[in-house]
């Protein structure tokens, strides 16, 4: 049985006040970089959850930085001097799960030549991070639930329960609520894990952060390899235009790393799809373009602006050419020439019939 001393020890640690941060955390040191509003809200939640010793469930797509978020909660909190022990739940088989988590005593099974501590014992006084909890089998979920309920566990083959003085943080890239509705994830375990929650936004929804991250990754690689290199204008324009990034920050980091290593000079090209009408400007120290090339680039920029301007006015006027011309402050005939110039007649002809 769990001794009273064990329970009291756990309660006392849980009640210990977390250290209040004196200033804004150094997020860059924690590898959490971003300036978008959606990401800043996540950072605020991480800072808040670090001040209380409670279970946290972190959600988010693959590559969004869930383990980094878990580490931030740990290192900003009262348990920062204790160990941070990550457990990849998807990599542990049912036959080894309890031994890996709870440890075992000598002779508990074949090849158990001596006592062995489990992940919970290794995380004593710190944080146990359960990654990919959605991959746990029903048997594994039952074993985890028993521990999360009261932090008590019994090593495999042992006769006495022990108390795990750890904070539990779990993470999943799956919708656990949907899995629970389908009967594939225990709802009682979900209720235990999602006491506090935070969901990391995908990179495609973090406006401006792709450029910021790509530059940070490039600077780190320059220091690592001792080679000065920068992202080219085309890559920066493509990053600003937005990309789907199914692999999120991890995908961006790998792309920058690969482009850095394969670059022939000081310029890094990511090879991303370019926005319409993009015309790269010459870098300082390069050969100046001819007047013809400059005029062509200028004409492309003006043409793209005109096309977009006319298209937006037609959309606002619901295809009514006369109304769009008035909004532009132009005669209908002159505005009509712009519409035909860019092949937007269909947008003008799509206007609703007049009453």
C-alpha cells in the first residue's frame, strides 16, 4: 500500500508555489520564436501554466513544437531544477510499457537480472512528458490512467506501491475528443490529461513568422558551419506570400538547412513557389541591370498593381462596370479599357441584372 508519508510528500510538492517570472521569458533561448498574434497568445498560456503544478495537454499538428512547449512549461516553473523526461508513447510496445514507465524488480520476468528504475522514477521531482498519447493501446491507456489519477504506481514484480512526485505533461497531434467519441481513447483518461490545455497554431496561420524563423535558422547555420550566407529575395518573397507547410516549423527548418548546404555561393534559394508578378531586385555589389531590364521589371510591378486594383473594384461593385468606374474616379470607357487589358471582362459581365 501507498504509505501516508508518500502521499504527503507528493501533496507538499504539488502545493509549493511556482517561481514568479521577474520579466518576459527568453523565448529564443527556449527555441520558441515568433511574433505573430496567434503565437504570442500561446506563449502567454505557456507562461501562465508554468506557474501552477498541474497536468497540461498540448495539441497541435506535427512539427509545431509541442515538446519545446512542454520544456518551456518545465523550465519556467517551480520544477525547473528537476529532470525533464520525455516518453515517446508510440515507440513503446504493450509488453514493455509498464516496465519502461514503472520499472521492475529483479526476477520479475526473463532477463530481469536486477532492479531497474522506470521513467517515472527518473523524472522524480521534475516533469514526465508523454508524447503521442493518442498512440497508446487500450491496455496502455489503463496503466497511464491509474498513475495519472493519484501518481501511485507499482514496479513490475514489486509488492509495494510507490509515489511519483512528477508533473505530467502530455501531447498529441490527433483530436483526442474525436478519438474518445469513436471509442478509441478513454474519455476518463482524457479528462485527467486536459486539466489545462494549449494548442500550437500551424505555421501557415502564423503571419510573418516563417520569414522570422527562416532568418533565425540561417543565422544559426552560419555560426555552425562558419559560412556567411543569406536568403535570396525570391525566397523571402515566397515566405511572405505564405506556404501550406504541412510539416510546419520542422519542415521549414529542414528546407533551410538543405538549401544552406547545397548553396553554391552566399545566396540561399529555398525553391518555393513565387507570388504572381514577383521581379527580384539586384543585390548591392552586383552588375546593374540594363535600362530595358529595369523598365520591364517596373512595368511588371505596375501591371500587377493595376490588375489587382481593377479586380478588387469589380468585386466591390459586384461586377457593375459603371459603379466600379465611379469608385475609381475614372470615365467608364477608360476604366473599361483597363478591364479588357487584363482580361477581366468576365468579372464585369458577371454583374447582377439591373432592376
